[in-house]
């Protein structure tokens, strides 16, 4: 069978490093035949890697998507505020679309895109990659089989590592809600989607609390300059020091490779998060230059960030099941942790490094450790699983697990949670859903 042909809008972190590699590893399955990317170096690098002809390289998604269709599917991996335009243009041009999450920065745009896909009779699959991991597939199956009895209460935590918080939500692209999304959507539309999937019943009402507690100017150490590279007196103790994170790779023990030419030997930045966002030159000099000039060298207490660094959402689902989602950016390590308590058993889960899933039986006390499929890299294998699925959906051999209509519910919960947090109210989801449908 000929490979499915795709076009890409946005050859940044996700396009280049999350979905591009799947095509390179599975050339018989899928191949990219066109790319739109304004950054000339990224565009050239993606085109070279994928053997894309020069006439199919564009500086803007508008140029690509206003031309006659070049492949069956369009992969849209532009930034959050640049999803609606290219996704709509691709649907109109006749592409089936794989769109990065969150769907769009407003609920009206989210609903509008879902409806547009339905109107045009096209696939719009959202990159809710967790649904495609072995871990969450196994957890979902356990719940569907009724192994826990009747579900009573769920606790789900999204523990964002402190360096990741500083990178993405203080210094980086998702630091300001107005330029991207509130953090409960930017980070947790995945988690809300997993909860909606697993509970398989509607959320009735929710409340939410949270704030930006730490990364504020009043917490700057005395004498801290605007950049960590400018001789900060607190550099040796600060957990968020840019030089410690990006030059020494301090909180990242997996950076085992050291540059032997450097004295003392320095970690080599691999082509992976967070270094891929910092610079395309991973050498020590390249990273230092990026810290001096770019956003990632800034003192975390002197950025223009406004998104929260912790938030809880309390939810009541149909049948009286209570659910608490906790998200915070002060974790020692990046991972999600969860427990589902039912009338017959409790499930404990941990997703991240050393993923584990176990079922604890109330009657016998027996503990079953659930075997997990090889975790894989890139969201525990979710990035590759999603691309595999998109190809199968385009071939007509499976339905999209994260179709936009399905994904919309998590976004409704996310926008409702942010409204609840800001207004200090309990939000009724029926009313909120009715407003969402009336928005477009
Ligand atoms: N599914 C996940 O788990 C996951 C993880 C991280 C990020 N994301 C989402 O993926 C999206 C992309 O994130 P990223 O980290 O790759 O961002 P990025 O900034 O690294 O990449 C976006 C790319 O789009 C390009 N671009 C800008 N304007 C364009 C235009 N007019 N035409 C074509 N390309 C254009 C930029 O130059 C950039 O290279 C975001 O919406 C983000 O929230 C999803």
C-alpha cells in the first residue's frame, strides 16, 4: 500500500520532533510531501529530513493551504493562537486534519472548528496523545471491565517538574494566558480528556482554586539581575537558574552524554525537550548565546508571566462520583499520578519515568501489578501512537479516539474551570455546555 501523504504547518517542537520522526521511522506508512514554516532554518531542516521538493516548501500556512490539495492529511502544529486559521483552511481545502491541542484559545473557536469539520465531512483529530499510550489504554480497559466495582472517587495529579514549569509557563511560550491559553487548558486538557474518557459519564458541576504563587517579582532574591547570565548573586542556590538548567542540565539526570572536549566535561544537549525550544545549536556556546539573547535566560522572577503555578479542580460527575484534578509546577519530577477508588478495589497509577499500574482488592488484599506495554519515548509512546492512529483513520481502518467532538468536552471543562477559578463560583456544566453550543 502506498504511504499516506501529509502536509505540515509549523515545523517547530512538535512538528519537527514529535510527529516528523514517525514518518522517518515508518516510510512505508506515511510521508510528508509539503511543509509551511516561516523560520527558514527550520523549514530547510524539515524539508531536507523528509526529502520535500523546494516547490512544496512555504513560508506560511496560507500559501500551502490555498493551493490545490497536496496530500490526504494536514498536520497542524502551529502555536495555540494559530490553530483556528490553518485548521479551517485545511478543512476547506479538503484535508483531513490532525490538530495540536488545545483546539483553540476560545470556546467559541473550539466549537466552530468542531462544527466546521462536521459540515465538511472531514476528520479533525486532536493531539490528545495520552489516549494512545499503553498506560492509559490499560487503565481505561480496567475501568471498562468493572474491575474496581462501582467508581466512587478519583484523584488525578499532573505534577509538572519545577524546571518544566520555569521553561514553558514562566519563561516560555505558555507563560501568558492571553497569548496562549490558561494553564488548566494548555497543560491539563490532556488530563481532563483522560478523566472524561475514563468516567464515561458527564461532569455535572465543578469549582476551582489556584493562583500564581511563586514566580512573582517580590520573590526575586536581592540583587538578582534580569538575566541569569548577568552574574546573579543567588545563582548557586536558585532552583530555576537558567545556567544550571540549560548549561549544566542539573535537574535532568538522563543527560548522561558529556562533551569530553570541554573542561570540566559538560552535558551535550540532546535533540529533545527543553533544549529543542532553546536553540538549534546544542553546543555549550550555542546554548549560552541563546540564554544571553532569548527568553530562556531571563530571571524567573522578572518575566511577564501571568499563568498559575498551581490549580485544583473539584468535579461532580453523574452518579455522584467525585473527582479532584490537581495541577502544579513545583514537582521534583515530571509525572502524573492517580488513584481510582471503587466499591471492590482501588487502582493506583503513575505515568512518567517508571510508570506503574496496580489494582488492590478490598476483600483479599491481593495486589495485581498490571503489565504495561513498552512505554516508548514522546509522552510514553503517545506521540507515535497518535500518528499511527491518524494514518489508520485516513486509511479508513479505525475511528479516531480523539476526534474533535470527543475532545471538545475536555475543553468545555477547562474553560469552565478557569471561569470557576476567576469568579469563585460553582459552575453548572449543563448551563456551560448550552452557552458553548450557542456561541457559534
Ligand atoms: N500534544 C502535546 O502533548 C503537546 C505538547 C507540547 C505542545 N503542544 C502544542 O503543540 C503546538 C506547537 O507547539 P510547539 O512547541 O511545537 O511550538 P513551536 O513554537 O516550537 O512551533 C510552532 C511552529 O509554527 C511556526 N509558525 C508560526 N507561524 C506560522 C505560519 N504562519 N505558518 C506556518 N508555521 C508557522 C513557528 O515558526 C514554529 O516553528 C502548540 O499548540 C502546543 O500547545 C502539544
